[in-house]
C-alpha cells in the first residue's frame, strides 16, 4: 500500500499552531499513523454523517481529528481538530 500524504486545512493548521507542545507531539504521532494506514486502527472510525464523503475520525483523548481520504491523490486531508463536544457541529 502506498504511503499517504497528510495535509491540514486552514482551521486544522490554526489549531495545530496554537496547541501545546505536548499535544502537538500527540498530533504528530496521529499524522504518522494516518500516513501508514488511514482506514484501520484502534482510534479510527468511519463517520456516517455524509455517505458521499469518506470522513473518518481519529480519537486522541478528549479531542477528535476529522479527516477525509482522497484515494486517487493518496492524500489524507485533516478537516478539523477540536474537542469531542464540538467536533461534529458543522460537519
């Protein structure tokens, strides 16, 4: 399987730049795992909110990373990173 490239949306970049160093390391680990296999893992779940899009979530404690997979381009686009309570609003 080809290695995926992780890209961040504007909102995700803004969150990443503002988070603590410790949490940034946890996000880096998440991104590395998504590069290897964005489909399966203990913290990965497919969202059923929009069946036309391939939206997934990655759980990091109380935070959720929402991402979309583009198979042809071999890209994982991080759409949103936020707390569990706010993550599904606006998706």
